[in-house]
């Protein structure tokens, strides 16, 4: 959530920067500021009312002590009026506060000044590319055909038991999943991340805390009886560990890593781009989360970017890094780098990670603060990244490493799978 003080003082800048995300925020910003004037007026009236009530209480006490009961009782009538007025003012203030907060929750995060303008993925900026494109043997096929050939992923069985987008992993396919999870976790721990195993469901407050609600309400699975949501990523429960926490400046950086199942409804998804592992409703992902001092968050973002690139190098996958344009960014992000790996059999790039800086947007929603060196309370900055999401990594590994004799495993991963080839 954008900080109200900043919005008051920089309304024009907020509107201009949100336009980079293709958001016309002028009207809603004006509504927020108009409500803010009335809310502060109500607050001033409340404070004036309280001051008069306190003064009367003191005066009434002195009159009773002086034996002037009649005068004291006369003043008590005014205190009764003030109490009724205070109740009405408090209701007015609370209503304005809720109205203003509801509007603030609708505003996305402002993009960083370096974010390029654009409306879709076609307008993203490629900032880095490396690795050789594999040359496949005659007869090479996409990963969904490889999955059937080697009986390692069963999409039809998933469709039978649950529905489309919930595959079964079998035999060496299941071992490959487990190997990748452990590979990613071990690398993160070696890089100084502290492992967390989070719950797979969250409450509404957690969804609002990291910005999935109300923005992504329709994309999340909801358990209506218990009023709980299945998590779309481990970012949500892990970041919410620090909701309503006041940290010390010496606590930074906080570095957490978590493996979890992830659940996304992906309503309206269809077509060749979602075939096989390209888009699932349930998938595995290892997530890195950092809580950082505001002065160091962009330095940290670059470090996280380099870390994810290192994982892809170890997996011997050709990849590129793109800086997302305004129109392709998430609701909560200030700056995002996407990582895409080359899918040789599909002849296209597959997104496997997003690494983002949310600045103080999530922290403001969660009331995640710290005491600086001067004792001033400030908002922290939050960052997260996929390190990595498994489905498209698996797709690229299967497709890029297929041979006539089987599917070769990268050397770094073979130590985890226990086999060099899928056959």
C-alpha cells in the first residue's frame, strides 16, 4: 500500500508513475485526498471535543471539592452532550478511514523510475542473455511427449483424479522433482538463507499483507468454511512472519528460503502456451525472501538476480533476463526481473523466475517497520524471488537434454537425482 504521507505531498508524481503501469490513477488519488481532508477535520473535532471534556472533568471535580454541587451538575449536562458528539464524530472518522483505506488498497505500487514503458511482455527490456541454444537430434519432441515416452509425468491420470493442471510425477520424474527441490534449497542455505517450511494456507490478513488481496482474489483457491486461501507462493506466508513486527537496523538483512506447493486457479488459461508443464494449477517452487533496509534494497535486488542466474548456469540452461515494462508488472512490484529459459523443442522462452523489489509497499500493508540509528520508526523494504519454480525448469531440462539414448541430467543435478540419464 502506498504511504499516505507520500501521496499527500507527491500526488502528481504518484499519478505520473502509475501511468507507467497503464493505470489512470488521477480520479482515485483525488478521492483519497478529498477523504483525507475530511478525515483529518473529523480527527481535529474529536481532539477538540476530548480537550473540552478533559477540561470540564477537571473543572467539575474542583467545583464539587468547593461545595458548588449545583454548578458542577450544570456542567455535567455539557459533558453528556460532548459524549454524544464524540460518539458521532468517532463513527464519522471510522467511516472515512475505512473508505480511504479501501481506496488505497486499490492502488498498485509505483514502478521504479528505471522501469520501461510498455503494455505487454513484448515491451519488456532484455538486459542479459547467456548460454548456447542446444541442437536437438532428429526426432526430438516436446516435454509432454517425453513424459509419456519415459512414463515420468502423467497428465491424464492427474486429469482423472483431480482435473487439468494437476499432474502425477512418477518414477524418475518424481525423483527429479525431489532432486530439484533439494538442489535449490541446499544452494540457498549455502548462500546464507534460513530455511522455513510454511503452512500451505493463509488467512485473509496475510493475503492483504503481501498484496494478493484484493487484487488476485479470483486467482486464489478459497476454503470458504474456514475462510482460508491456498497459497499461490511461499512468499505470502514467509513474508507475513514479519507482519506487525518492529525490527532493529542491526537485524538486516533477513534472508529466508522456503519450499512449498503453490496453487493458482489461472482462470481463463487455455491454448498451446499452457500445454504440459507450461502452466499448472498446482506446482512446486523454492522461494527466497529478504527483508532489507530501504537504503540497500536495490543492491540486494541485484544480488538476488545474480544468485538466480547462478542456479541456471549450474543447470546448464540457456537463459535471458528481462526487466519488466510497466504494463507487464505485478500489482505489488516496484521493479521486477524475469528469468526465461530456452525451450528447444517448443522453440520459445519459458519464464521460470521473477525477482522483485516491493520497496515499502508490502511493509506498509503489514506494518513491518524498524528502528533506525536515530530511533525513528521507518518501513522496511521487502524482496522476493523464485529460486526456482520447477515445472518449466523440468520442461526445459527434458527437452534440451534429450538424446536418442535418453535424457541426460546436468552434472550438478545428477548428484541429487542418483542417475545420469532418464531412460
